[in-house]
């Protein structure tokens, strides 16, 4: 698949006009009339761009202003990246997303770059939950609650318990949202943490059949939210999960910058069966998450 270029020229102007119309509908209703920081930036920038020669692309006009207004070129590039994603819609294949990485940071596929993501779990200290270290980025700390509210999973499977903090966090979120959900969390060394909404197990990713009891997998109510965060035998674990996931279930593969070959092979083996849900991967900007291009919903 050839790499797509970012939206430009008349298409960029048309997309900006469409998004402005969407804002006029969304802000009075969903936001109760309040403009977000992004809304204010978008409105200010497009108003400035509309002062240029309407017969020419914005990018050309801005290029001529580079010395006098160096920050404007950066803003237009952010505008192009945002609108390019927006016009493509919410769901995309992993292959489509992977091809578009050429337009962004090479490792994480984000417009921010590694400088932002390096410290997003906390530096020098980690965030903590119930006194335990919580290895989640600040972005994912906000994304997961939205995913739980929208999906309302009845079962959460976590592969890679660590200290147990994330399992406790998921269970606490489920209670907050009044979800009838149980968290099943597994690691090669079972977490010592305790919570009435969490079941901790011992399992080995090198033998995926040991991860969860067969009766749990057979009886667990849906929809499922499955989080792979173990970094071991990723290909084997994904193949094992595929045989058990059903349409509507979500699969999140964390720290996916080092798992892209396995994800590409998984996507190629199951064409059209999984889509990246960009509502979550791109909520704070493209791939502002540890699960870059890997918050999947099973389609078929």
C-alpha cells in the first residue's frame, strides 16, 4: 500500500469548511456553548488563513510568510494533520494507519514526537493507584475511562498484571460507571493485590492456553475489553485471542511501537476483521497513547 499524503489545496479548504459547520452544530449542544482550547485555535487560525488570496492554496501563501511568521507554517501543518484524520472517519485498518505514518513521527506515528511521550507515565516518579505504581500514560489514564463508558464491557481481560494497580484501577472504574463487570488479570507472577472486582491468575504467554481458565473464557459475558500488556509471545497471544474474540469486542495492545511487526502480520492474517478505533487513539492528537494504532474493535 502506498503512503498517502496529507490533505492539501482545495481539499484542505473544503475540509476546514466542513469542520466549521460541524463545530457550529456540536458546540451549542455537546459542549453547551463553551469553546474548547482546540475550538478557539481552529477558529482563529482558519480566520487568519481566509485573509490570504482565495485562489491559492493556503500552504503556498503561508510558505511565502515563513520568515515573517515562522510559527504559522507549524500551525498549518497541525491543521492539515488534524483535518486529514477527521475526513477519513473514525475507523481504519491497521494497514491504512501504518501507511500514513510517513507523515508523522517515525517511531510512534504521532505529531508530538518522543519528547512528549517519554515522560507521560510520570518522571521521575510514576502515577500510583491505591498506593501501587500504575504504568499508564497520562493520555491513556483519560482514554480508558471514555472507552469503558462507551463500550460498557461486562468482562475485562488484562494480560500483564504487574503490581496489580491497573487491574484495581479498571475495577474501580467499572464500579464508578456502575458496570456489571469483572476484571480477570494474569501474569507469570500473580499480583498480590486484592479487590472484590478482580481475579488474579498465574499464566505464561509462551503457553497462551494457560492464561485464563477455560470455563472463564467460555462463560464470560460480553462485550469484552482485552488488554495485551505482557510483551511476550505477542504473535501467539494475538492468535489465541482471535479465536475467542467476537464482533463488538475491543482489543488493546499496549506499548505497540515495539510490536508493529506482529500487529502487521495479525492484520494481514485477518483482513477486514479488525479496525483501529481512532476515536481513542487520536483523541488527544494522532496516537497520543501507548497503544499507537492498536485500539482495535473486532468487526467480523
